[in-house]
C-alpha cells in the first residue's frame, strides 16, 4: 500500500502503518518486528524498530518520530521511507514504500 506523507521539520510525527501482503490481506504482526526506515537518497537517516504493536492481529503498528529526530531531516526535501516486517525465521517483507515531504517550519 502506498502512502505519501507530509511533515513539518521539528514536529512530532506519528506514523500509523497497517501491514498488508501483496494481495492486500492484513498481515498478523504478533511477535514480529516491524521497522520504519527513512532515507535521504540512498542514505539511511532514521530507523525505528517496533516489537510492541498497536493492534497486531490487524497488522497495525505506530511509529513515533520525535521532534528531535525530525529536526535532523533536511527541509524542504522529499525523503523515501519503507515499512518492513521481519519474520521469526529472519525473512523480510516490505509492506509499504513511499515518500515523506519535509516542509520547513516557520517558527
């Protein structure tokens, strides 16, 4: 599922992700690690790993990107992000990949 996001630099920014497979079916993420990785070009600038999920049986997890973290994002810019599930056997699945538009905050 694609989901382009917009954030103001220096703001706290929760990202709620629902993990689905290639057919659109919800993935039960109970006991799994779900990672948010944000890239500036090919350079990773932030990774958050979640093992405690909002509603795991429904594939829902929330990543809280802090004010301190968003202050490090270049602005204005267009960053890429991905949400990736790591299964117990170590295999991985990318559920979402899209862009975050970072806007300079006026204050």
